[in-house]
C-alpha cells in the first residue's frame, strides 16, 4: 500500500463507527484504524494459533467482524457485490448504516463491478464505491484497462453519482468520502469515487515493477507521497515537530518488532481447530 495510504486511511476515517467496510487487499491500515490490535494483525500474517482466522486464510487476507470489517477475498471484485448486498439488506431492515467497498481500477473490468453498480443504482443502496486508481493493475496500465476518459464516468451509465479526487491528499479524500457517506445515509444512494493515486511498490512481494514501468515515472510520483505531504502540512501548521515525528516512527517500529517476536513464538493452530466454526 506504499503511496496509497491517504486513499485507505482517510476514507476509513470518513466512515462512521457503525458503517461496514469491505476491503480489497491493501486496506489493513483501515482495519488497524477500526481498532484491530497490531498484534492480532501480525498473528494473522503468521497464521498461528492466535490468528482469528485460525491460519485458514492466505497471507494478508485479514478480517474483523468486531470492527465491522469484511474479509479479504482473492477473486477480483467480490467485495463490491458483498458491500451492495449488505447495504441492501440493511436498507430492508431499516438499519441506518453505510457500506464501503474498496477496489482498484482494474476491478472495474470485472463482472462484479457491473453487477454491483447496476444493483446499487437501481435500488439506491447506501454504498460508497472506493476506486483506487493507482495507474496499474499489476502490469496492465490504466489506459489499457478502459477506453473511457476516467473511471469515475463509468457511474453515469448506472445512474450512480461519481466524483474524482486527489487520492494522495488526506484532506481531499476525507472530505469527498464523508460527503458520499452523508449522501448515502440520507437515502441518496450510492456514490462512485475515483481516487487518483500511485502504487510506489510492487503489486506483491513476488512482483518486480521494473519490468513494466520506468523508474522516472516512480520518481515523479514519489514526490507526491501522501505521508510526506501530510507531514509537511502538519509541520507548516506547527502541529508536529521533526523530533516528534522521529519518536513516533521509532515507537511504531519497536511495537511492530515486539509483535513479530510474539507471533513467531506462538504455536501453530491445533488440529482440533479444523472443526471450529464449521457447520
């Protein structure tokens, strides 16, 4: 999620506590924001006995029902129809909540996107569709993903209001998403948001992006790094000093290393756990 932090954290912050989030596979920051302890997340990465998923998920396929956070799923786009269906059920039950679905621009080519957008538009479900346009769907550039000028304009055909925002600007993302949440909560229906950002790292640890994109391109986008931009803004406001920033980073680094030590020392899930949660 390097380079995409503003899209993820600012949008999660804009959701209300009782709203539900349906993730793609880069939103672990949103889950931590929702309250999942870092230790629990690291245990999930190791798939040990303390992992809430009991080691049954793929690495980094996290979930957290107590935090109103759905499960990551490998198939492209499934979370979109899940978010819309959940919102439709809530609307029928008159539960006042909004759902959010994260996905990359590449997922707009999936049938799940069409199904979710069409259903959401027709039934005006309280859903915020969060498209992170980071320029690449693994090695496929966005210009080879669609012939439309923007991904936001895809909402027009479904009767779904859509907007584009600077996905590397924390404040812009927060304001845009909060407006969509308020709109949905008042019965206005869904909104498609295209957040313009860039993936600074590889698609995964097995991906070498140097094989399909130029270093100059990455260097240009690195100048717009959302964390660096926010830090500069806070420094300008006098809200944080260089020393405070350094201490924060050191504290987080120490906490993470401790969590890893604990996770490594934990045993594997027991064989008996194979039958837990199974009908």
